[in-house]
């Protein structure tokens, strides 16, 4: 069990190292934009596309939670970079 926790801690550190760089933040911002983090995932009349979009959103949310980053911080960063 301790070995599993150590590996999880190492993975957590790796995620944080990657996404704490300027390039990593740019990638994270792009992921948030393309994964409907701040938009609706609902597509009227197309349940398959809705589920697909929600799956994308869920993956990005998982990354944000793993690196302990608030999605609101990303939204503010996106708004600031758009002027």
C-alpha cells in the first residue's frame, strides 16, 4: 500500500511540475477552452455529442483536481490573456 501511495505522490508531483510551467499553463488553458470548461456541453438533439463533450470536460476537471487548481483561476487567466 505504501508503494502505491508513493507512486501516486510521484505522479501528482509530475503533473504539477508539467502544468506549473508557462508552457504547461498555456496547454492547460487550451484544454479548458477545447473541453468546454466554461461553456455548456449540451448539444440539442445530439445526445452522443453531449456525452462526448462531457467526457472531455470530465478529463480536464480530473487534471485540475489532481494538480489542485481551481477552474475559476483558469477562467480568469483566459480572460486576462484575451485582453
